[in-house]
């Protein structure tokens, strides 16, 4: 007959990060979005690549900053979430 101990710890499902990691990832991406939108609102670097209206558009610098910051956020997400083998 199989006996189950009621106080036995339940293992975490494989592949699911902890709540702390999920909060950290959300903060990383929120910070990245804040930096990109703050840069787009305050700087005028490079030529206008897409004109939204008179006086408003997407500059080349906005694209560069967005690409760099979002690539860094993706790398940070991989470091946070990727499982590491402990010895």
C-alpha cells in the first residue's frame, strides 16, 4: 500500500520561474520601455524616418536607442530566467 506524507514539500514544476524572477523581468522591461519612451520624447537625434504629423516623427536615434535597450532587456531576461546548473 502506498503512503503519502501530508507534510511532504511539493516540488516546483520544471520550467516555471519563481515569482521573484517574474517581478524582476517585469521591472527590466518596464525600465526599458521607460528609457526608450523618455528618449523619444526628449531628443531629436538623426533624420526623421517616419513622420507622424507636423513636428512629430520617429528619428533615427529613436530606432538606435530602442534597438540597443530592448536587446539589453532581452539579454537580462535570459540571464534571469535561464536555468543554471549548480554544482
